[in-house]
C-alpha cells in the first residue's frame, strides 16, 4: 500500500475472539484506538472507541476477557505491527436510535492473571532470575524477559504479594551491576557520621517486545547493551537512539523527511525546590540500626558526590548548585530528608560466624543474602528523582517501532530572535537525548483516505543540554 503522508497507516484488522464462537473482524466499527506503554507499568493498556450499528456488544456478546488483536501497517516500516490484549471493561456507552458508541478498555492478559495469583516460586537469588521464573510459573506467560542481573542477590519472603507487586519490591531493592560504592568520613564533627555513595534503582515494565528489567544507569548508558538479542531491542537500552526528530519552522520546505518532525512540544515542571528538598533528591541523612547487634550508624548521601559515576543523557557535567538564599550556603551539601532504617544481616544466616559483609565487622565468610539497604535506600530515591530533572511531551508522526524505555534524540528550534539565533538554530539546553517514559500510539482510521497515526512521547532525563556541548547548567 502506498502512503502519501507521514501520518498515514493501514488498519489491517481488529479481531475479537469471544469465549464461545468464531473470531470476527470489527475494524469497520473501530473509530479510534490508543495504545499505551509506560516504563513504570508492568502491563500495556489500550482504549478502542467503537461506533456500533450491528449490535456487536450484545450479539457477540462482550462480557469481558475476550481476546483482541489489532494489526496495522505504517509507513515507517514494512512490518505489520500486532498488538494482542483482552477486553477488561466497557465504558462511556451511549445509545441513540439503532447506533451506539462505547469504549473498550484493553489490557495485557497477564494483568488479569496477576489479580488472582500469588508468588509461589523460590525467591532466593538474583532478582532478574526470580522475576524470570515467576513470569513463567505464576503468570504463565510465554513473553520474553529482557534484563540484567542486580549487583546483589536477595532472599525474601513474598508473603501474600501478587507477582507485579513483588516485582516492584525487587526493582527498588536492586542495584546496577556497574555500581561502585565507597564510604568515608564526611568531615562532620560527629565522627559517627559517614558519607555513602553509589546509585540504585531498576524499572520493570512491559512493551510490545516483552518484559524488561533494567537499572536506570543501564538505560542511560552510552555503552552497548549486553543483551543477546539486539533484534528485539531495536535501538534501545544503551545503543544508539532513534534518528533525531526535529522541530521545524512552519510553512517551510527544506527537503527534510517529514516522518521525523516534531509537531508539538510541551515541557512540564522542571524546577520544584520544595519537592526536591522534601524527597531528599540532592542530600539525605539516613540512620541504620542493626537490631541483632545493637550497632548504630549514621550516613549522609550527597548526590553530587556520586553524580560523576552515573550515566547521563544530557551535557550537564556537574550537578547544579542550589543556593539557599543565605550567603555561602549550598543546599546540595545540606541533608534535607532524614530516614531511619532497621537492618539485620542475620535473618538468612545460620552459620556460626559473622553474617555482616561490612569490612569493619571482619567476617571471613559473610552471607551473600545480607541486608543491603545501605546500598540502595537513599541511592534509589535520588536516582529516580534525578531522572525527572527535565520532562517533555512531544507529538510526532506515528512510529510503531518506538517503545517505552527507548531513547530518542530531539532538536528543538531556538526561541531567541532570528538575529540572535542565526549562529545556533537549536535550543541547546532542551535539545538532546531523552528516555521515553511513556509512549501512546493513536490510530484513527476515520481521518482522510488512509487514516491518521500519531505518536505521543512523554520524555524525561536527568541532566540538561546536549552531549558534546557545554551546558549552562554546569556553571
């Protein structure tokens, strides 16, 4: 099929398989469908707007749980993209004469399975392998899991947690395999207080390619991904981002491929000083108490001390100082959040020796299932919050290849007057690489001859500017 516009697409089929009976193709009733993935969501979702003049909702009938498969062809690739989900709700039903409209809510089948399942697999080992076993056994899915090992192994009691809830717990407790840690005296007059460094935090999410479990640092890294199947990660997770999408001045014909243009861009809140301080993004103080030994220790975590060892998407070389309004006071040096944590290395240790892996405790054979909260509690908080330093939403011509968790390179035109922007046409602080937090593919077959396909991307990153160019936020 020949496409004439960058937003053209072909709706191949919209198949609905009832619990009893034959599969039907309802593409003639489909007014619009929006498919969504989010890096914080363990399942994908979609909504399908239906204009029903054949009584499909009652004659099929739709009772919930029916299998749905959407198949589309776009001008970005020769591939036919297929989305397989199930119906979980019917909403916004409006009937008039012999026609009615309503919205079908679609969701991954595993999201329904999760609601009546518990974690039953052995929860000892690396979080990546635990999740892999649970997906096959507890959720009974054949979808592939892409990911990487955490630095530490764990042993946990899942209790009565559902699988997706337990995966979230594992994500927070996981530490990047490239993370490096160091503790040292902070120079504080309280000699019991030390500094702790490092980075933490994983994401678990689903895309049309499968399930994913990666550290934040790995998603932002320049190094090539260690994944074995590069075909399925198409330009994601550490490899080169997609071809740059560029904002263009209206009513211009510069010969550029209009499939890679930015139709609209919106920036969210970038500066929220109160939120930054209350969540302890730049500096926190944490107190650890080991109730088995009675050991008490205090640590401070300053993000700027670990910033250089993290992966970043922008060109910002250093963490920006946060002046307090008081001369000589920098809020990036002052802990604004205090936490207290109970730890116990002895929980899963039955040997006669010392379980603690801390060098100062002098164990010859420490447990590998130690309580690692010192290495991920404040580190994960800071890493998740840092990733929201700059957020942006863009609308582009539809690209079904893009998935949540991919990286994208954007070029936004400078908002300076033409005379000032002649030497540099782009906004260097807002352009550059971003991580795709959420992607929404909107298919509307009722627009024009070949329909309209748009993709909305909600982007985020931890630093300003473009790589290779100095950022003013580093000064």
